[in-house]
């Protein structure tokens, strides 16, 4: 669906960015713009593909960013500070990168001679601690002021408002995607499912923070990329926001740990650890809008996704 385009991806070396490159690299020329703080691209078979250019820099560097973006038809803004531990330790940097970096992206894109689409990544966390079948038009929740846990969501919510402002005021063809708990081969950094699978492969204990009753809906990376590609090219995506997730792959964190152990035939024990930060207790998306407007629907169930992910990590541990 996306062919013969010049695509500029911030965070292109990250988990989702590099997976997107893998999907589109044969038919498009792609520039990955990344500071390489988390580098999943280095392990990909297409890292040296002739259609791929890697620029190592930061989205806070407006001049380099703007120059690197010249000539792009489609911009996908994946770059962000993410991961609960990282966010809590560095809330100032989280807000700077996620707000100022996003402002730099949108301003640079608005100065291009032509631009087919700008896809901005938001987060499911804009719905707060309790999100059950939340739709795109539900009120956002920014959390308690002073709680570092919510700086990620606040920065992403600001990005959403800015993206829509550029669309309405400057007619920049923006689109917003809100990923819900994406996992799969190549994931780096933090992530409960990635950690559980890696521990289970080695028969190490699976550590749960809190009581394990937190509920999540898990979306396999291939499904996420399907939704993202639709957001990049579908005419009905412009000026809209979309939840991208799998509302059927739902379980508690404790149930997730047990499923990983069972499916992988692991001997790992499940242990509990103290949780010293605010957490999301319930997060399940409604994806009806993406299904109706874009034709998106997740296909990979949780157990199949766990098996596929484990096969990857068995080859890389």
C-alpha cells in the first residue's frame, strides 16, 4: 500500500520504527533518524539495505532534524522517552523530548514543499489509570501533578493537541496513533511481556510488581505495523486519532506470567515485588474506529504471539 515514497522515521532504530522499516524497505527509500539510545535496528537483516539511510541525532536538534527531513513524503514520529523506569528517573528529559521534540517534528514537516502524511505516536496512557474499551473521543486523563509516572502521558497528550493544531491551522495532513501494549520480536528496553518471555526461556523467576491484578490488552508487533501502515496511507486517516491494539488479547499481569510459563513449558517461578509508583490498573482499547475507517483488525492471539516472540529471543540470548 505504501510504495515509491520517501519516508522519514524518527526513532527508526527503535522497536516499532525498525519493524516498520522491515515492512516497507523494499519498495521505498527510508531515512531512520535516531540517537540510538535503544537500537533494535542493529540486529535486523536489512540494517545495511541500500534503500535505508541512518542519521544519528536527536529530535531536540531542530536544525539537523529539519535538514534531514527535506524531500520526505511521509513522516512517522516514533521517537520518544518511554518505559516506566526511565520516565520516573528522568521526568524532565521525558517532557523535553516528548513535547519539544514533537514540536520540532511538526514545524519541520509544515515547512516541506509537499508532505503526504505525518503520523504521530501518542500512547494509551492518555486515558489514565482506568481505561475500559476507551474510544478516541473519550476524555483524556493527565494524572496527578508531581507524579513522575504521568509525565510521559502529559508529553504525549501535548503532542496530540499540537498535531491537531497543525492540521486545523496549517492544513498539515497529520494523523495520531495510540498503541496499546505492543510486544514481539526485537523489543528492547522495558516491557513486561518481553521480560517475562526472556526470564521464562532461562527458567528464571518472573517478577511481578504489585499484586498482579493490573489488566492489559496485548498487541503483537505485526498487528501494530498493519495499523500503522494504514494510518500512513489511508485517506480517511488524515486529521484523526486511532487506538491500535488487540482488545481480545486481555489478561491480568499475573495471568500473563502464568500463560508465558505454560505456553513455553518453563520451570520459572512467579514472585511478587513491591510497587513504588502509580500504575495503570485497567487498559483495554476500543478499536472500532480503526476497524470502520481503516479496515484494521488485530489477527495474532496472545499465545501465538508469545510463541513467535520466544522463538526470536531463543536465537538472540
